[in-house]
C-alpha cells in the first residue's frame, strides 16, 4: 500500500494576473505537477485568467514521480482502462515482466479505485475553493487531468465550464448532472480513451447539453505537451489552444 510522503509535498501552483475575475483550475497529466502544467497556467494568465494547478499527488510525492510513472505505464500500456483497474491483472502483468517492486507500488496506487475517488474529490474541492474568490470558474485538464476536468462537471455546482484534453469522459449515466458547456479535445490515434467517447457524445447530445468536441487527425495521446517530443504535435497544439481560448472567452468572458 502507498504511504504518505515523509518529505514536504510539491506545492500547488498558481498564476493570477491583476484584476482577474475568472479562474481556470488546471489538472495535470498522469506524470504529476510538472513544468508543462505551470506553463499552461502562465499562458492562461496572459489571457487574463487566474490559474490554479493543484498537486493531485501531494500525499504520494515520494513514489508518484514522472520516471516511476513512465516505467509503470510502459508495463501496462497494452491493457485497456478496465483491465488497468483490475489490480490482480495489473499485478500479474507486471510480475511477468519482472518490474521492480517500486513500480508495482506505483501501479497499486494509480489503479486503486479509492485513490481515483480521492482524486476526483480533491478536484471538486479545488473548484469550490476557487469559486470563493472568483466570479466564474472553469476546469482545464490533460490526460488523467482531462478526465478530472470533465468529471468535475458532474459533481460541482460551482463551475461555469469544463475543458478536457484526451481525458476519460464521464459515464453516460452521470451526464444528466452536467449543467455547463463542455469542450472535449481528442487525439485521433488514442484508441483507449476514444473508445469511451461515442457513448459520452450520444448521452450529451441526447440530453441537450452544450458540447463542443474536436478530434485532431494523426495525433497521439498527449499531443499538447511540448516536453514530450514523441507525441507532441505543434499544429494540433496551436489549433487546440486557439479553440480553448475561444471557449474560455465565450464561457468566462474576455479579459
């Protein structure tokens, strides 16, 4: 089982331009609160929005490091989302591959339902905290954080809008609780995440929800992250940021 970090956790990151009346809560990728997340916050600040990026791994900073997470993901990459959430199956696959004990520990945390539930609760709490200081609040997330950004819209009444980059969408039965505009952005060659999209889209449209969705051709999961050269796609990154800016200005207002 995971343990609490004996060292001081990496602090949350925030960037707030003077006079900002709207806030975007940014949820990081599975890699953790890294420099790319901070860069996104700064870019939002240049648009006039306050930005906050909570460290979703604050209780596990000692084991949930980018390097360890990368090795864990490599070990389970061929598994579907559902298979990754089968702790017995994950443990068996990693055992067969002979990975180190610390990588097995990372997997035990990441794919624990209780951990995922705590992440969503923490995401909702971050939205509620931001709503105490700002008139309008949106979520923006990538990868794991993209799922949190979208799923927060099913849990919080303090949101104005939600943006998710290649994130697992909410379950169809939860869509009825979404009351805000949603922007969902996907990579074309991201089969694991994209397998969940059709049911989400059908549920959103069937319920008359405000959904903007775009899939970027010939792109991979993580195409927006310019620190990951293997998946970064400059054209898609520029186009998706322009769409995100338009959406945030539409829902939060121009600054």
